[in-house]
């Protein structure tokens, strides 16, 4: 049996609290920073590539809608009528059975309007890319309906 005075003189045991040292935290932070630096740009490039592909798909859809317009009306919309002819009857056009697009004429993935031109039956639908200016490389490159 333990003597009662021995219990009174006993000091409470200290809890051992273990945590991370500052060095360990800095090493983990450095590793996470390196990973973000390596992986981040690749993820952003994939996102950008997706926008270019989306623009190409939208242009193909516009091209198909223009074909439907031509089947009904007998011609493509003029440059002046533009892509709006796919959602609103242009003037006194006979045979128009639209709208040929649901929800109106889309903008490109960067929020700019698609450019449309009809020169002697040769249609050109263009997105000017991320920079909204003609020419460019990568994400800034123009996307056309014709190669």
C-alpha cells in the first residue's frame, strides 16, 4: 500500500506534446510550392486547349446551321445579314424556317463574337482566339471553319 503522504508529494506527470518543428513545416511548404510550380502551368495549358477545341466545335455547329439555312432559303446569309440570320428572319427572305440555333448566336469561349463573311459562296467563320486580334500563336491563334 502507498503511503498517503507519498501521493501528496507526487508531481503530476507532464504530457508529452509532439508536433511539427518549424524545419519540417518549411520542407513540406517547399515541396508543395515546387509541385504547384510544375503542375499548375500544365493544368492551365490544358484549360486553354479546351477553349480552342470548344471554339472549333462551335464553329462546326455554326457551319451546319448555315447549311440548313441554305437548304431552306436557297443561299447562305450575306455578310451583312451575318450569323444573326440563323436566329432572326432577315428582311423578306422566302423559305426561312428558323431559328436554326437554340439560344441565339453563341460567343466564342473568350466572350468575343464570331466573325462571319460570305464572299461568292465561300463562307468564313472565325474566332480571333484569346487575344481578340488577328493572327497569333497558341491560344491567341485564329480558329477558322476552313483549314
